[in-house]
C-alpha cells in the first residue's frame, strides 16, 4: 500500500483572464501529462494553472492493494480512516496462479470488497488487475455505489480454470456518475450489469482474437449512452466485426448507437459487421486502422459511412489483402459516398483500392487532406472535388502524368508532396500556396528540384513563406536562382539534402531572402559545409538579428574538435549579441 503526501489545505487561485474553473484547469493539466508535456512548459503559460494541477493531484492519492493479501482489507480501512482527503485512486492487483482463485466468500478478495464498500463514495478511479475468478469474487461481494467514480480499468489475466465462454457478469453495481471503461480482456468475455451499463459513456477495449461478433454486439447494445468507443486487437486477425454464417441475419437488425460521437477501430481485419451500427447525428469522428482493403470491407465502409451524415473527421489506414485469390479488380459498385460536413480526411492503402475509394467519395467541405500511395491522375481528379481544401499531403506513386493530371488547385495554402521525382512539379498550379514541403523517395540519386520549384513559384501569388526540402540535391545553380524568387520566405528547412558552400553563400545575402527568420539544416552526409553554415548565420544576424539558425547532425564520423570549437564560438557570439541588444534597449515607459 502506498499513498501520496498530504496536500495544501486550499488550492492556489488564478486571477484575471486566466481565472478558469478548477475542473477546466485540471483537465488541461492532465491532458498535458498524458501528452508527456513537461510541467515547466505549462508553467510558462500559467504558474497558477500548474500549481492548481499539482494541488489536485495531491488531493487524489493512489492506494495500491494486493488482492490476495490477507491484510489488504485492514490496510484499506486504515488508509481511508487516516486520510480525510475527499477522493482517491484505487489500484487492486492480483496474481496469476493464486491460491485464492475460487468463488468462496471467506477469501481475501471478498474481504477487500466488503471493506471498500464502506468508502465507495470516495473513489475517483478504480484499476483492477486479476483473473476472472478474482473479478467474480470481488465484484460479487461489493455492496455499495461509487457516486464519484469516473474511470474504471479492468485487466483480465489468463484463467484456464474457467471455460472461455463463461462471462464475467455484473462488473459493478450502479453509480451516480458517468463512467469511462478501460477493458483489457484476454481469454474471457465480460458482461455489464444493466444499471452500470447505462452510465458507461466511453469504452476503450483491448482484446484478443477469440472475441466474436455476437459478444461485441451484446456489449454495445447494453450501453445506450455510449459516446466514445475505441477498440484494439492484437497482431492476430479478429472476428469481433465479422459475423459468422449463422449471424448474417443480425446485420439487418441494427445496433442503436445514436449517442456515439467517436469511433476508433484498430487491428480488425474484417469489417463486414459494421453496417449493423446505427449511428446518429452525433457521430463526428471515425478512425479505422489496420483493416484489409478488399471488396467486402469497402462495401461495408460505404454502408457505414452513409449512416454518418454529420461526420467531420475521417481516417482510413488499411493494409493490402493477404490472401487474395482472384486477379479481378475490386469494386465498390454503385456506392457514391457524399459526406458534406467532413473537414479532415486521411487514407492509406494499396493504390488500386485507394483510387476506387477516392472516385466514389465526395467531400465538398474538406479542408485537410492526407492521401498515401496514389497516382498523380487520381490525386488531381480528387482535388477537383474538394474546392475548400487548404492543407494537403500527398504520397504519389511513380507514373507518367498526362497534361490533364497535373495538380491544380486555387485554394491550397500548405502542400506536402512525397514522391520519387519533382520533374512534373513545375507544371502544377497552386496560386494560393504559402507553405511547400517536398520529400523525395529516390533510390538511385537525389533529384535536383531547382527548375521545378522555379516553375511552380512563377504561378504562386502571394510568394512562398515556408519551404522544406527533404533528401534532394540543392547544389545546382537553379536552386540558388530560385532563392531570388522568395522575397517573403520566413522559414526554410533543408533536411538530409546534398549541400554546398554556394547554397549558404547565397542565403547569407540579406537581399536574397530579406524576411528569413528561421533556418534549419539537417546534415546527413559528408562532406558538409559546416563553416559555410556558421558564417551564413553570423552574417544574417548582423543585418537581421532575429534569424534563428539550427543545425542537426546524423553523420559518421562525428564532428571534429575544430568543428565543435567553431560551433561553441558561434553560440557565444550570438549570446553576446543578444545581451548587447538587451542592454541597449530603452526601458519601458512607466
């Protein structure tokens, strides 16, 4: 058993514009922790927010209990009586192969359940790890509601003493709050008590390949207020969304999920059972990873998406079909999918399947597009159907584009192209382009994009503001000439590019890139012009002190001692410039 130290009596208060409710501040703080954002970063935004977040984490201590220890019940009672903080997080851990894997009431799991029943109102979250026997014993002897419980995690250990088709029934009795349920099931299914299932609003389900469509259907049908569903399976194929032959008729009998707003599915290869989901107007986000691109799944996707009239975010990242037995082309039939409210769309898969989907899909309001492995012709045809697109990422396969397939769009402002060669880039037209990123997938040698970028820039207004190049050769005179056509460029990144002294000599001239404020260079191969880069940064800082230069090395051998000394001297000179500017600045008016 472990508990955290005692917290302060009253939380620190924020003032002014940052005086938000404590629950909102705590949500921001917990979100930062979940994203592994260091607390010092949040401290730079608001010291009050950081202090309030730490305070409430101290208010909610963690109490860890051994499910099979005879003293756990006494330990739990002592922990609650000695600590008067209102809410706690409970972690209960069992052991595989325990001697107490039976259903008798006179066991440590049963005693612990009875002890915790007296303090159910003080539990904020409960994490339970144990065998199905442990769970049946514990929850079968728990006799109180948890009015403040908001999160429940249940992880089931393998249990060979119970047949896999015997469910763990009645996970918890009713509670007065909404519950987020995190389930990690291996060999046994789970049923929820009806009064508990009604307050479940979010389910994160991680399961093995044994779980069948009928069980998933019964679980979802028991949760009428479910708002978020995230389902992940292992590396093996799962039948959770694939009905058996005797269950085909169940697809016509829809599963009402009108409260669901977010659906995430990962690792389920077969999706033929998804049309049974009856989504409502609240569904806004659908994300499906690692499914097989085949004709049955594509028909199922078309039927499913047609039931999401208010969908805003759609991501489909599939894999090629492993055991394709026919060479006939796949088809979506007469399914024309029109999603009028989607603003973000991403798709990954084999080029033929993705091309068929894009031909049958219309997204009139989409703004952000991410498409992988399509030809230039397919991408051009799809962009013509997306008049409001402004941020686009395209991964293009090698092809011979004809004049009708050159990419053209009047509204795209940010474009990221991933392809082997930029030869056709100069014939594309993006009149509103302000940010360009080009990544080469070459196999023989890095391409030289200088002339291609020049052709593109000649049709761009206003001028480009950000340019990123990856794995290309920028040593050609055409690229140096290209810099003169970038008067509004503020940021430039050269990542794993082939470089020369002439490149940095050109960048060093303030008249070439007068608004450049950020330069990032990633050296990948030798010889590289480190001294030229350092001289470029120092020269630009003399006329433009706001230039920020950053260099990253991933080369072998490592830097020489003289190069390290040069880097240190430049760093010291820049710090000295910053100090001089700060010392000579006029004091602010009173």
